[in-house]
């Protein structure tokens, strides 16, 4: 299973997600451009001393990612706050790609077009909350996705 961040903007979120990837032996895939430099202290601080252990792969674009990884459509799971299904609905395979967009805009329409059945949300029960923190969502999603593998 892999976590994919498309054009992440906040270094702390990327660092925290990287730490989660280390804890669960997952690859972290980052799609450029970033809103920060990977050598910034804040990325390392959020990942603490685990950042050096992150299995990190970087791509210059979504298309470069697709060309190199060649993921099957059924292995791609896109997460947006307005997904028509929740993170609890799919059956996640071990080769799943859990794809998240940038903090301010989410995933670009050109990535999501025609994939409505592959877009999932993490439920929010109070309408006063507009969105959740990316690192929190990614962690909640990956633990749900790995539930069967973790014995839950």
C-alpha cells in the first residue's frame, strides 16, 4: 500500500504523513510541485528523526507517476471531502494507492474526471467543520485501509 500526496503545500503535514509511512512500512509518493522544500526543518521536525527512514519516491507530475507506476484504476483510491462514498466502503488491496490532494484545493479535476466511483470521503458529522487536517485524514484513512492486514 502506498500514500500519494499530489502537490502538498504544508511541510508539517508531509513530515507527519512520512512518519506514519515509516510506522506502517509504506511508501510515500510525492507529486510536484510542492509548496515547500523537502530539506526544510519543518518537514524533518514533523517526521522527527524518522524522516531519514521514509521510503520516498518523487515525481515531477501526475502523468510521470502514472507512466512509471502504471497503477490499475481499481488500485487507485482518491480522497476528497465531497466523495460520494466513505473510507469505510471499499475493499482495499495490498497494492492500493491512497491519493490525497493539496491542503488548499484538494485533487485537481483533471485527475478526478471520470473516476466518481473511486472518490471517497472521511465523514464529518458537524457542518460547521469545512475540512480536516491532511495529516489527520491520511492517517485515519491508511489505518482503515490496513485494518484487515493489521488484524482489525
